[in-house]
């Protein structure tokens, strides 16, 4: 399947890759694929190998040249050459990546799953009320979780409590839209506008953090 979705804004771009290739097929899509193949040994599971390779293939597809992804101690990714701000996310069957040359970015993708209802007490505040969409609350719960993941990525801070420190204001779900949110972890109590898409089997959220 490969490139599933590609969106270009004025100062950012995000893409979604649907993971249907095997290791050999992914390697043929990369330059100097022997170098990538050697690094696969750091992952014990085939799933992680496919995920890691798919992210690199997606990045190469987006920029047309090799760029090395490295990580801060917190786990936040960045490009070694500093050419773009970057954020990465993955869920079962998909990886996604957002780039901006000008602004910090955050992106998150979550596969549809009823499991989110079982853990909602960990991240849903008393003043956040999930709404029905397609007859269930699952979609709004997924969007709440996903939006808070994006806020967390943009904040670049540790010890953020998704329930205590992050709030998404009331919203009515559509196939796409914008969620307004606020953090209470810092003295600034910053506001965020988080865009979203609802697809048949996942939700996608992203933010270009223009501060």
C-alpha cells in the first residue's frame, strides 16, 4: 500500500504510511539499504523492525534524501542535521510523520479500539465529557487521548499527568476538525489548537506549535 495519505500545509507536511510491505520490500525503497538492514538487529521482534523501517521509508519518501533520526534522552526524535522539526507516531498497521522547517510539531495516530474505554479514567477529566459518534463514545475517547499525546509531544516536558495537567475543551466530532486545548503543567497555561481526522479504523491528530 505504501503512502496512504499526504498533506502539505503552508509551513508543515504530514504523511501516513500503511504498513503492508515485508522487510525486503521496504529495504528496496531506501538508499544504501545495506546500512539500514544492519541496524535491524537492534530490534528483537519483526513488528518493531517493520515499524522502524517504515518510518525511515516514509521520511525518505517525503524529503527525497537520507536523513538520520536520532533521539533525546526523553525519547523525543529529531533530525541529526536539524533541517526540520519532526514528530513520529505509529499504531497497528500505520506509521505517520510530520515535518516543519519553522515550528515544533506533534502528531499522533491511534487505531480504533474499545480498550480505550477501560483506561479512560486515567486521562479523562471530570470536566471533559465524551460525546457519541457513530453510536459509540470510543471515537471521542480516542481523540481525547490522541490530542493529549500531541500536547505532550509539543511541550517537551517530563512528568506530565494527562488527567491533571492537560484539558481538551468540549467538542462535537466530525470527520475532521480542530480541538482547542490547554495545559496546566507550566505557569504559562498555554493554549493549543489540535487538528484531527477520523478515518475508518484510526484517528489522527497533529499540531504545528507556533507558540
